[in-house]
C-alpha cells in the first residue's frame, strides 16, 4: 500500500474498506481451522462457485472465522467491511461463526503465530439460527431476513469493525449500502 510505503498506517488516507465473504475460503494447502470437509463444505463451494478462475481448482470452504477476520482488520487498519456472498448461506438451518480456538486444553482468542500451533487449533463455534428466506438480489437492509441481519450484526461485534456493504449476489447492483464510507 502507498500509505505503508510512506511510513503512515493504512487508515491515514481515510476510510479503509476490507472485503470478506460471509464464510471462509482458502486456496492451496496450510492451516484452515474452520474447513468443512463434509456436505456443508461441499454445499458452500457449489453455491458460492468456489473454483479457481484460471485452474478450476476447488477452493477449501468453511464457516466464517471471526478471529482471523478481526486480526486481519486490525493489522490492515480496516475501518469497514464489505461482506460478500451472504446469499450462499440462504437455506441453512443453522450457521456458525468461529469465535476462538482450543489448543492443547487452552482457549485462545487469537490465531497463534507458530505454524505447528496453527495446524493443531480446533475452532470454537457460536451457532446461530439460519434463514430459509432468500437474500439473493436484496438491495435494501429491510429486504434481508431477520436472522441474516442478526448474523451480520454478530459478525460486526466479533470483529470489532462495522459492515459497510453487503452483497447479495454476483450482480454489482445487488449491494446494500449499510454505512456510507464517505459520509464522515
């Protein structure tokens, strides 16, 4: 980033928008605490079209990792999140958010720095009711199901960063402006 190269933090330039999916994905090998290698992971991948655009390789999918997202937002100086692909979670009976990890009997509220520890952590989940209504194509906050709104608000609390935008489909116009990043 230009700000970092100048010796300033990212937020010195104003609003910093981070982009995150409503669930977590990873490409390639390595630690992925919330990875789901079951029918839920497959469903997330298929509904979210989680395949590499060049290679066609399947992305690894899992529940939202709020610990990693909170750390990323803090390190990156992010002041608002664009939460994408909320529609992929439509129809789940319940949704989960990783709120911490267990490592050798200890509870952690951060992702450990050591690779061996990263490979061993077990996610601690908070389970929330899902929603059967569709969010796909919603363009206003009021169009979202109540449980989807609760999910988004809980993410904000856990990552300590507001959700500024919510995207509800791959279409550019299917975006809800929750908080105008340029209004301040």
